[in-house]
C-alpha cells in the first residue's frame, strides 16, 4: 500500500424514509465525477442511515417521565430529549451534572445514547442511532454488489473518547471487512512478539474520512481508496466493543 486517496461525496440532498442508500451513494459518486470502484471503502454517516430507516422522533410526540422532567429542569435541558435518551439507553453509565453517558442497546457507550438534533431535517426532531448498524451496512453493501461493486461499507458516528478532549468519527457498523487488524502472535524485526497489538482499522478509516465530510458541509459520504482489505462477509462491529469485565471505566 503506497498511499490512500480519501474524498467526500456531496449532492445527496435530504434523505427520506425508505431511501435506497446503495443507489443514493452510487449515483452521488457518479454525479460528482468520482464513481465508486470495487475495492473502495464507503463511509456512510449514521444520520442518513437513520433517516432512511425512519429512526427519527418528533419531540412533541414524547411524554417525559417524572425523572426526565425533574432532571431536565435542574440542568436546563429539554425533557423530551432526555426522555428519548433514557429510552434508547440500556443503562446510565455516568451522570455528572448535565452530562449523561449511557450504554445503548447496541452496547455503545456514548453521550446521550447517540441521540442528536443537529441536521435532523426539521426543528423539534431528534435522530436516533440505527437499530442495527451492521445490518444497515450489509444492506448497502448488498445493493452495491448487485450492480457489480465490491465495496466495504462502514457506518460512522461522532463519539467522545476516554482520556481525550474533542470528538472523532468512529465505526458503529461494518460490512465486507473485519474492523480489527491484529498483530498478535507476529514478531517485530528484533524478535519481540506482539501480545496485545491490534489496530481498529475501522475507526482509523472512519476518523480519516471525517476530515473530508465535516458537520456543516452536508457531505454525508466518504470514500477511502487504496486500503487493501480482505473480503469477509461475516464481519460485524462486535469485536470492537470491549466487554464490561475488561473495561476500567464501567
């Protein structure tokens, strides 16, 4: 691998429920003059996946619980949003001041269960994470395979990180390639055996792709070209999720 090419794909427009994201992605890439190629890695922002799958909620339709009302009043939060966050959570991991760190039903640990109001498509609307991001990625990949494009697909979302300030895009769903590249059992040039070295290439590719997407540019798709991945249609994001028994922060 001599180098990588990373470029964003805009011109997608507002995504409506039921949209075929494989077709949307292929058409947008072609219209931009950068058609998809077999061997590409396609990074898809989770927000458009959620919109296509109908994972949006109107805040006016939510009746907050008493806890949501009291907590939101204390910290000047929208009680309807707080209620959605709690419904999307398997449990609350940390509650410090106005910050809710939760574990979602998927097993993701993140702020506010991944619930987001930005770029939701309308005022007073919240976007939830896809129900099954791996399945979302598989369906996009299958749609591209149907038109002759063997493309790995990663669903991305923006998360904070333990120990670090700032956020970065990470992978929350994957299809076509394994998310982790392990060096365990291999040896460096001096004969040292790697015991724990395993790279989360899915997160690395996703973070790099964020540089050509951004939050304000309305570029929800990115392509990484030149990364040599091995086709594996058994892949899921599960190996990335650290078990609670080995998590020092839970």
